[in-house]
């Protein structure tokens, strides 16, 4: 049986070195020092030392989890994954998680609610994307549904309309039909359900403007015309017409644009 002959503080606050029979033996945290009432002159057998070692592993793992939680809220799965990445054994992970639950430092219901409130306030993401993100964090389905109830219909409509307006501005140089398609796709990708997307497009109240449509066609048409310059005049016009039609422009407008382009009779075919 060994005897504690010296206890010295480390440079790291709350950490101590234990010496047995004048020889360095092991380090402990302050919580373990207090828990086992470690003091000079205390005799330590193998069984007690094993308990101290186990308690120290738990204390260090708990502190590791606290450091991880200090920066932001985390889901239980995130904490478990973090501890595992730092080689914390499964039994110790369980003990740490139980203690964090008791202290409400890990609470998936609170995490989900906080996440939804933050996304509602700071982003234009819809409920489908939010649900997927929470699923990736390991949140249980019922907790996700409860949290999504915090996203009121009014807030969802307001955020969706802002997102739709941004998309409309981004795609303003496209044909009216393609602009609508891009807005619809963009809203779906942001996580808004199909029925709400249709409602948002109605609220957006986009109006087709012939002058704007023509300007967009000319811009897209010039790009296509230059791109197809290597073809014969007939092929060039054919390909340009097909490309503009796929972009949603009306055939009458496309024909008008092509009629304004000079005829090149000497261009060799090279399909």
C-alpha cells in the first residue's frame, strides 16, 4: 500500500499532481481531490487508486463537454459525437450525458426550440430545411414538430415573401416564364412546401412587362448568337431559336430578334 507524500498544484488551474512514496504517481482535478479527500499521509491501495482513476476520467470528460458547450447550444448527439472523437469510453460518455441532462446543459427540446427561433429571426429558410437540419443534429421527430410550431403561419409567410422577392430580383433578367420557374425552384430548395410556394407566387404578383421581356431576350439572344457563330447562318439561327425557346421566350419575339440579325452567306456549316 502506497502513501501520499506530496500534492503539488499544476500550472493549469484546478489540476494537481499526486506523489506516492516520494514518486510522481498521477494527476487529478480539484473535484476528484475533494471527492476522495486526498491529502498528504493518506494511504492508497490498488482498489482505491482504480476508483480515483475512473473518477478522474469522468471529471476530465465532463470538463471537455463543458468546454464544448461553452460556445453555443449543442444537441445530445453532437456532445456524444464530440466525446467519442476524443476517445472517451462509452460508459463514461453515458455518465457525462446523464449529468449534463440533470443540469439542463443538454436539452434537445430546448435546442430545437432555440434553433427554430434563431432560423426564423435570422434566415429565410423554410420549415422543410429546418426540419432536415434538426434531424441531422439527432433531434427526435416529436421534438422537431413541437419546435416547428413556434414558426407561426404569419412569420412563415413573411419570411417566404422576402425570399421570393430576393429570388425575383436575382432572376429579373430572365424570361418571365423562366423567372417564375426559378423562383418556384428556389423557394422549394429553401424549404418551403409546395402549397405555400404557390401562395407566395400569388402574393408576389409578378406582372409580365413586354419591354422588360424584350430587353431580357435581346441580352440572352446576343449571348446565344455569339456562342453559335461557328455555324452556318441557317444553323446559327436554328440553334439560337431553340436555345431562346428553352429559356421561355415567345416564338414571335424570338423571330423578331433573329430578323434583326445580319445574314451571313459565306459561313461554312460545321455541325
